[in-house]
C-alpha cells in the first residue's frame, strides 16, 4: 500500500490554554509533511479574527502551507474580500471557501443584504482576484439543507465550475459512502480532486452527536462496537483500528489524499497516519 498524502484541519484557539494545545498539535503533526493545513471559521463567523490571527501565526512560524477558511456569514461582500486581501498580504494564498453555518440559535442561513448569497458567488469573486487556490466543501451523504443527493452533487459542480480546484468532504464512517459519491461526481463531469474528510473518533458520543447534526449516517455496527469498547475501556484502540481500516479501504480504491479533522488533538491522527505508512520527515522533525 502506497502511503497517502495527508492534510490536517485545526480550529483557532480561544484562550491561552487552547493556544498551547494548537501549537502542540502543529508540532506533533508537521513532521508528517502535510500538503496543507486549514484553519476553520466558527458558526456565524464568530471566530473570524481568531482565524485570521491563527492563520497568520501558523504561516509565519510553522513553515506549513496554510489554507484559511472563509465564509459569507454576517459580512458584506466588501468585508469578506477585505479579509481575503489580508490573507494574501500575509502570504496566505489558499482558501477553503464555504457558505458557512448559520449563527447559533438560528436554523437557516440568511445572506447579508450586501453580502454574498452563497458559496458559488464567493468562489467566483475569489477566483476573479487571481490570488488564491480555492478549495470547497462537499457532502457525500447530502447537505442537510439540500433537496436531494443529486442536487447536492450538481451544486458541487457549480462550485468547481466557479473556480474551485479541489473539494474536501464532510466526514463519513464507511468507505462505500465516499466511493458512491465519487462515482456520482464523475458521472456529472466533476474532474477536480475530491479529498475524503476523515474524523478520528476521540469521543464516540461526541462524534455521534456531531454526525447527526451534519446528516452523516451512524452505522449500527459502529455504535455497537463503541458501546462495547467504552464498557471494556478499549475505546482508543477501537478508534485507531476503525479509522485506519477506513483509510486503508479508501487507499485500496485509488484515493491518494486524506484530510484529517484533528480537533486540535494530534495523537489519534498521528497514530493512524503512522499505521498508513505516513512517517515523519526527519528534516521536519528536527525543526519542529
């Protein structure tokens, strides 16, 4: 099995302790030579300034290829593009362009009167600047607000046609979920790479709640396995095995890149990467 390319998602710290955790996570994972690392935006743009600061700091201090998340929520077009210009000025030329989640307490996205109506408009505007490599999100099990699976695939094609060069999927628990989605994308002419998003399961109950909010199917066999593993104090062992097997199945089907949602906790992600043959680059390890 050929070792895959990897990338990692972090979220911006909101206090001093979280800042140390983020830096420890970066130090632990950067020797694995990721293609890029991304930094998220909070729901409703709540971490906009924190994301900007974390992106700038990581770009300057880590030597990693940093991609900044950017959303349309609660901002005018001018404000959103000013943030993008700030990323470019700091040397960050990669953006994960997303519509964004509605602010907490609301169930529906409402565009700012002077803002971008959706992710396609944001991608088109970013593409026109000529400054960025643009990645987008994809939903292998249908976005909760989409009318159908096919409509969701068609929307992804619109995002690629608008100027995105790569897509990163929401996490899923079974390889067949991604493979069916990949086939559906190919059928409508999506030729851009689609990177599976992988969630190492640090806490099963939390992961299951997160999955339900995202519209991600929770297989019965997986829930049963974790219930037993938690009871027998083997949750970490099962989590490593399940995630490694999922990634191995994807690699066997021709997937060559994986994007890990680290939750700023590096240990499980690092162990899975090692099991897949992604070993530390000694030169990077000495620097980290």
